[in-house]
């Protein structure tokens, strides 16, 4: 239509929406009448069918077969059965169509076991939506502990590219980049994801844990003169799908805020590990002093990772000498050193999970 605008007035758009509950209920009632049965979980069937006649029929079939009803009864036969068994059988059958696609989606371009599984959480949020569309902006605001990892796959276009470039995933998802909305159209797929056993499924996808007790995996503490180390380190850790506190990434949240009160909880307890980059300027800066006072007692809790530089003394922090850390050498290329350190941090977090 972009090439022939006159077509606009000659075309109708017909949307194939889900069926309303009363129509699904009518379907179930007619089936009960023909078979002369009364299903005790008919309300569950209507609620769980996601507006799909096909799902409702599958559930009714499993319930009838489990109750020994394979043809019409001579008189009314009450069916008393648990709904859960029928739902599981339908879910298992749909797994043949949808499981591999869901695993592929949740693993992203590359499985990162130590990460926060952003695609897995996006699918979980979508499954728990009241409608068929996930508003990612709202979801990120609601789930602050996954803000960094999910924002990255949205803002860098990873989610868009996955849906656009993978035909299997494109069959069940639609992504609208301008509004950051992820939508499903197939009621069978919606039924499938709404009934995923998430703890086991996350392990099947290769993730170690999907429950996180802290807002951040890592917080970086450093003087501005060492930003040439801190920024690429932040990028490497974020590429591992870790939640990282990095000041430049949070500047808009610091506006009109008491900065000291904002920072203290992060370094005191909200980050699983604090990476302290101990350059020559670290003892002289005001904000590094605030941060170090907040995390000082955490050396004894094995949650401080010191980074030192060859030839620079660290006398300010006496626990550093007895705490395992990493040393950078500024006389040689920093990039491979930062990459190796990031790998070790990711491995440490993976094992702690």
C-alpha cells in the first residue's frame, strides 16, 4: 500500500481475535449435551483455554478419556476429576510444537549461565500478562532487579533481531520496536507458556538460578582517572547478562537525588560483589571514600574483589593484601587483561549461584 495509496479504500482488515468466554462455554456445553455428561471442571476449561476452541476441545477430550467416556452415555453421567492432570497432558502434547522454540528464545544468541537470563524473564512476564501483549517499558520498571540485563537486549536491538531473523521464533512472537511491545497471537502458544514449570524449565535451558536476592550482581567502585578500565569492564560484565552498577549508566537516576544516600545501600548490601579498582587517585576522591566506607565491613564476607595496578601501593586498604583480586599492568595492552578478569568474575558468580 505504500506504493499504491489508492488501495487503502479497497481493503478491509479482518482481525482473528480469540473467542470470548461465553462462546467457549457454549462449545463445552454442547459437547456435554451430546455425550450426556456433566464436567465438574468446566469453568477451569473455559478460563484456561485462552479463547481457543482447539484448547478447550483438547482439555475436554483428555478429561473424558480419563473418566472412561469414549461415546455418548444413555443417561447423564457426572464427571468428577482433577483438572491438573488434563492440563498437563495437553501441555505435554503442545510441547512437541513449542518447547524447542521457547528454549531457543530463552537462551538468546548465546547461553550465558552466570547471567540473569533476560529472555527467560521476558517470556515469564509475557506468560503472566493479563492480555497477549507485554509492554516491556512497564515490565522493566516493575522488575528493577532485571532492569540492566533486559534493557540491554531491548536497547541494543538483540530482541528485535532474534524475532526478525529466526523463522521459528517469528511464527509465535511479534515485536513492535517503536513501542517496545512483545505480542503472541496463537492461543495454543499462550496456553503453553502460561503453564511452563519455570524452575525446571530454567534448568533445562541451562540457567543455574532464576531467583536473585540482590538488585545487582556487581557494583564498580573507582576514581574517574580509571574509567578507561571501568567502562570496558562494565561492558564485558553486561555482555554476560549480569546486573552491574556503573555510575555513568545511572546518571539520570541520580538527578535531584541525595547521591550519598543513593549510593550507600548499593555498596553496603544491594550488590553481590563490589569490584574496587584501586588506582592512584582512589584514596583522594570524595565519592570513593563514601563508597569504601559503605563496603568496608564486607571484606570479611568474601564479597569484595580488589583490582590493583602494578607499581601502585594499596596501603589505604589493609585487607587487600589478604583478599584474592586481580592485578592490571598499564605498561601492556589492557583489553585482554580486562577480558580475562571479566571471565573470572563471571565464573565466580556462576559458582556462587
